[in-house]
C-alpha cells in the first residue's frame, strides 16, 4: 500500500514538474528537478528484498546524482562531463541489473530479436555519425556513453524474451524511453536547439525511470527471475 502511494506521488509530482516547464516556469522547475526521483528511491528501498534490489537502488542513486549535477551545466563543461559520468555509471548498473535479473538464450532463435538488434546498431551508427562533427573534444566520452546506453537497451531487449509478461514489455519500454531522452539531450546540446527540448528530455526520462522501477518491482513481486512459459 505504501509503495503504491509513493509511485502515485511520483506520477503526480512529475506531471506537476513537467507542467511548470511547459508553461515557462523554468526557474521554479529548476529547483524541483531533484525531487521526483526520491519517490522511486524510497519505493525501492521499502520494497521486499530481492537479489537485484541493490543494483536497481544504486542505478537510481547515480541517476539522481546526475540530475543534480546537470542542474549546474550552465556554469561550465565540467558539470556536463561529471553528469555524463554519473549517468554512465547508472546505465552500467542497469546493464548488470538486467543481466542478473535472469536471461535465457531463447532470443537467439527469434527473428524479432535480430531485427531489433540491427535497429539498435543502426541507431548507434547514425546517431554518432550525425553528432560526430559537432562533438569536438567530447568525441570519446560521448561515444563511450552511446555504446553504454545501446548496450543497456540490448540487455532489456534480451530480457524481453526471458521475463514474465507484462513486466518484460514495461522494462523494455523504459529502456527505449531512456535512450530517447539521452538522444534528444545530445541533439539539443551538440547539434541544434530543439523546440520544447527540456520538456521532451525530462518527460521521456521520468517515464523511463518509472517504467523500469515498476517493471522490476512487479517482476520480483511475482517471483524472482521466473521465465515466460
């Protein structure tokens, strides 16, 4: 019951925060940016014990740290790089989480997996090719980050063929939205400013975090690492 209240509070606060951005109250929204994720952190902390709980909690912690650091990106490139590192660690933790949550090899025989795998590779190639001329000294760190988020998405895709429904769809949905958020951020920062960029970045990011947390919690509530029948 308490967990449901926390998750609903996250949704309400996130919608309120996004509305502030949409109506142009960016100064108020700036102060509120670090507040949504603690609802998910407390939700995971209070949730029943399961083997991948610490990985999920740690991934959220580093995402939250990244949120706070990026609030000060306007002060200099160092803050952006530190925020990038924090989110890089978060994505690495999500990769470990998805792997430890349980996987089979059934994806190898599924044509849908290989089509999606090719699409992920095409995304990575085209995104880097699109941004590369604009990256300057950040070519290497951005390339590493892009490889990491693509791997995170790939692990969620593999999990889709192993985890129970509908949690497998929810987690994959979250991973896709995370990649969307980072992609919009990268294009807005390095290529050209996009209309409503801040709103789109935060909307996809908040959806992503919520979907992954709810998916993992529900997956473990029903039975840890049970595979689809």
